[in-house]
C-alpha cells in the first residue's frame, strides 16, 4: 500500500512533466529494511541515472531542500518523533506529502501527533496509512 501511495504521488509530480525527477526527494525515518528495499527498487525502475529521485534518511539531509518532498515516517511513542517530522517536512520548498504508518503490529495511538498534524494540514498533504 505504501508503494502505491508513493507511485501515485510521483506520477502526479513527475508523470506530466510538472517536475524533473531530481526535483523530488523521498525522506524517511525509522522505516523497515523491507520497505526501504521496495522504495529503492521502485525508484530504480522509474528513473534513469541522469535524473534520479533522491532518497535520504532524514538525519542525512537537514540542510538540503527540494521543490517536492515525500516523507515516510513510522510513528512511535516519542516527542522526538514530532521534531523529526517537522525537520523532514521543512525539506520541501513547495509541496510535501507525509505518509505516516504505525510501528509494525500497532495502530495509531499517538494522540500527541494528531494535534501537531492538524496544525500542519494547510502546509502538507497528510496520509495516515
């Protein structure tokens, strides 16, 4: 399901020549190796080596910006999660999609996240998965 969401957003951003692939970044935090491999393989199929969509761990790109960013974040019970989420969203200059999913085997139970997300809804397209 997460790959379908990513592909849908990438098709809208890159499929109609709205942006070049290199204008888009997928920023992730705390995602499983399986999901990371799926995302990487998906990007390799979509992009040629001259115009790649960037893929970064959030901690490795705090000073970088792209016109469009897709944030993939596994939520966990931690106030630091909000700081990380904010830093990832701030990588986008114009357009940002946030895909949140709970830790494996859990459901969304993080009430502290929803207050912040409600404030961000005018600035980011939020998808709770």
